[in-house]
């Protein structure tokens, strides 16, 4: 099952890592947070979270959103 998620973390994505998050959109907020939106299955979601950890970015929130929910 895939679902849409909003992931908030402190800091910005380094530009040379942007291709790791292909298929997502992100917005840098004025408070220093970045908001990443994307649709993932569970394996892909874990991969995104692992990449954020590898970049030493602080996870603030992970929320499943109502839009774009689909089943396999």
C-alpha cells in the first residue's frame, strides 16, 4: 500500500543529495524547517527516513496525509 506523507525536519537538503529524493516536493519554511511531501510504500518511506538520518538531519514530524492514498 502506498500513501502520501509529510515529513518535517530541521535544516535543508544539500543540493547534491536532491536526486535521492526524486519524486518528492519540498518547501523550506522560514523557521529553518524543511517540509517534504511524497507518496511512498513502507519500504520507500523507511529509505527516505534512513537518508535523512545519514544526512544528520533532525526529524521533527512524520504525518500520513489524506491525499493520494492508494492500494496495490
